[in-house]
C-alpha cells in the first residue's frame, strides 16, 4: 500500500515505526502484555506489525512506558538500517534544522522586553 503521492513513504514509515517500537520494547526486556496499561496487547501487536498507525499521544504514552523520549522512537523509525552512522547523521540534521528554525522564529516572534 502506497501513500497518495505514490512514493510508498506512508507504508515505509509505518513499517519503520513498527520496527522501532518492537526493537525498543525488546531491548527493554518487555513483553507486549507488560504495556497493557498503555495499550491493549492486540492494538500494540497491530502497531508492531505495521497494521495500525498510532496517534502522537499514543506514541508519547508508549515512550513513557518504555522510558525513552518519543523522538527516540521516531528517530529509529526513520533509520533504514539502524546503524550508528545513520543515527549520528539524523541527529546532526535534526539539530541543524531545529537551530535554524528556532533562530528564524526568534526573528519573527522576538521575546518581549520587560520594562521596569
């Protein structure tokens, strides 16, 4: 199943997210049942098989239960081969983009100066 633009990115991201959650859960030594407070086992299984797309709120809850930052889940989802050099390149890209956007935002919405 491909995304509406024909690139297949939606399915690739779903598979990447599935792989990321499964990898992190197993690295933490947890069974799907152990995350039952956050998500039912069937729903988590469907996410991990790439059938369901979790909401950002669900990703946040799963991240808390797995004791990782939600961006860790997403970053791993975007790594095609989960290699350290890929992770480092992605981190550098995110850092560079975020800094540039924050600098631009500061120009657009400068902090209000306080008068005393």
